[in-house]
C-alpha cells in the first residue's frame, strides 16, 4: 500500500502547481514547438528534485517507463499535425502527457488519501481509479474540444459514448482506461519494497 505518500498542504500544492504551470506555459509560448514538451518534462523533474519527493520521483520514473513502452508499441496509432514532436519513432507529446498525467493523478490521490485516511487496499484502489478516470476524460475532452488537439491517425474512430473524446480503436480506448489501474498496482507493489531498501 502507499502508506508513505508525500503530502503537503493544499495551498502549497496549488501554489507550486501554479508556478510549474506558468513556467510550462511560458516555455510553450517562447520555445520552438519541438522542444516544448521536453522543456515541460524537464521542469516537472526539476520540481521533483526541488521538492525532494522520493515517491514523486519513483512515480514519474514508472510513468515514463510505461509511457515509453506504450508509445513504442503504439507508434503507428499517433499522428498529430506537429511532426516535430516525433523523435526516433516516439511521439514525445504523447509520452510526456502520459508521464505527467499519471504523476498528477498520483499527487492528487495522495492529497485525498491524507484527508480520507482509507486503510483498505480496495478502497484506495477505487479512490485512485475514480480520480484517474475523471481526470482522463476531462483532459481528453478539453484537449479535443477546446484546444483542438486531435490524433489524425485515430480520427476515423468514434470517441467514448456521451463524451466524444478519446477517439481510437476499441483496444486503444481500453488501454487508456487501464493505464491508471496498472500504474497503481505496479506502484503499490514495487515502491514500498524499494523504499524500505533505500532507507
């Protein structure tokens, strides 16, 4: 279980998140489009180092590894207008969004867990799952309908019922909905064992 979640006050969390978001938006507006996602990814790692959050670092590392595997296996499933984000066959926009998204869900989960104090693994799992699915659908919908971020390779497929987002073949939609639970199961299995060895 994640008994050693890092938690800080909501005000400090929001403040630090706002600073990181500001830096990311600044980077997105100033730098070449191909470097934007790498800058955003680097800023998140910088924030983790500054905050000295071991569990955040472990979560980001696991999310990145999962992202690399998925983006490599599904490299033919992504085609955005901005091909500058593709390096070595890997779509870095998808990879960075994947990693930062899973880390963000984990951080929010830790904040809720500190307030709700669930002890049972099943309760914690469903708490994480609820946060993950809510944020996944919200950001997919906003990205698609507000910011017009569309995966041209999957545009011919229907989106999720009722939400019209997450367009892709059924196995791709199932994979997206499964990433959160898979991350939670892997993290809760490996992190307590590794952190006990790290001291």
